[in-house]
């Protein structure tokens, strides 16, 4: 290789290196976007839980739920946590809580100022008979909305406030079977989860 | 001693190389594109492996293209356009005295052509003007003081005839 070509190659590396970095980033980003768009997990295979407190072991929670609900095709578990004592709690509860969570765990003290009908389905007699017979409920205007959570069951995964906490089923969820706004009877992961964690 | 650059042959060679390289690039690009599409189509919900393979082959291809075009393809393409424009371009014929040639190439006018500088003195009546012209090939085998009639195109020697 002659000197001129060596010079040109070293100049090329010196001045064109950003193109290598930018092209790699664009390709990685673009392909990730395409793969994600084409193979997006159906919503009934993902479970999102809003936790009013701290998720202490998200990994174990995910693994345990994936194992438990393997036969129901659960593929992804995610959590949204918010400390009820922090200023942004209500904002987090609204976005992304109301908008994307399947199950919302809320302490009773926070429920006093909330309209449960806004974010949770009312637990009809049929649903209670089929899933939650004998459980404790959170009532508002004589309508059952929440199921009391058994803190001992979730203790390995999260730390909740020292008061009663209730689980609510979001009407927008795709995992509450025929009780969802878009009902599909077979997709009832959240109903089973609440049954397992409730008391 | 004479020197004659066979423009038509060089043009054909350059054209062949440009065509081959363009075809090779298009073929590899198509294969990479097809591979990426297949990797997307045949991936399942756990698509990490497919995604990583697609990213690696695409990045390697892009980096190859970024390196190849300015450093190699450009040189061949410049030669091709030089020969292509020769027929319609202005040629200059002049009497010169050969001074020396330099066997390390340069790129004239930053146009990407690799050329060897040749120092000559133009003999125009009583005036003598030293100039640098270029040749595409090393070692013209002229000696210092040789009187030549040179035909140049864009200051590149196409033909040189010794007066001896």
C-alpha cells in the first residue's frame, strides 16, 4: 500500500468515524423498532401491576408469575411502583397507573379521595361467586370494587403501607375475561392473580 | 521511444470494473435486505437472537459500504468518468523537454485519480515554461533532456513521442 493510500485511509478514519457510529445506532434503533412493531406481545400475554409501595424483588415476582401462569401464555410481567407518601403519587396513579395497569394495589387511606368507578370495574355477584367468594371487599356507594390483598402472599416481592390495601381490576385491561371493556372470556390472567393474592 | 495510452481499452476495463462492483454491491445489499426481512418474519415473540443477528449483519454491511465507496469505488469511478469524457474533451498537444518523473502517486485537483507527476519544460518559440503534467503509469522511460511531443487531456499524458 503506497503512502498516499495510507494517508487517505487514515484521513478516512479520522474524519468519517462519526458515520460509523451514527449508522450503527440508526440500524440498531431501526431494526429494534421494526422487530418490536411486528412482534409486539398481545396485551393478553402481558400483565402490568400498579403497586402503591415498593417492589422489593421484581425479578422473583416476574419469574414466579411466569411459572405460575405458563399455561395461560403469560410472557411478560411489569410493575409500576409509586410511594403513596410522595408528591407525584396521584400523577403516577393516573399515568401510567389507570392507563396501562391491569391490577392496581391501592391503600385504603388513598381511596378516600378517589372515585373507584373511574378506574375499576365493579365486582358483580357473578364474578364474586366464580372467583372471590368469601373475600373482603372495598365498597363505595354499596358497590364492590376492590379485593383486600393478603400482604403475606406478596411480602417476598413488595413492601406495602402499614394499612389495608386493596386490588382493583382495571376495566381497560385485556386480562379480565368477559368483564373487560373489550371482553374475551379466555384472557383472564388478572382475575386469577387477584384470586391468588386476595383474602 | 513512444508512449501511448490505450484509451479505448482502459475505458472498457474501467467500465467493466464499475459495472461489476455496482452489481456486487446491489447483490450483497439485496441479500442483506432479504436476510433482514426473513429474520423479522420468522422471529417469534422471543426475537432477541434474530434481532442481534439482523443488527450485526446490517451494521457490517453499512460499515463495509461506508469504507468501500470513498476509498475504492470512488477511485475506479473517477477513472471511468475520466476515460468516458475523453472523446468529447479538449486535448492539448505541445513540444516539451522531459525533466523528471516522480514515482509516488498524487491525486490531481482532488479528483480522486491516482497520477504520477512528470516535470517538463514547455518549448513555445523562445519561451520556456516549467510545468507539472501527469501520467497514469509509472516509469515512462524517458531521460532528462529528451524532446517530446505530448498530447494531454486534463493535463494527463495520453500520448508522448520522442523526437529521437
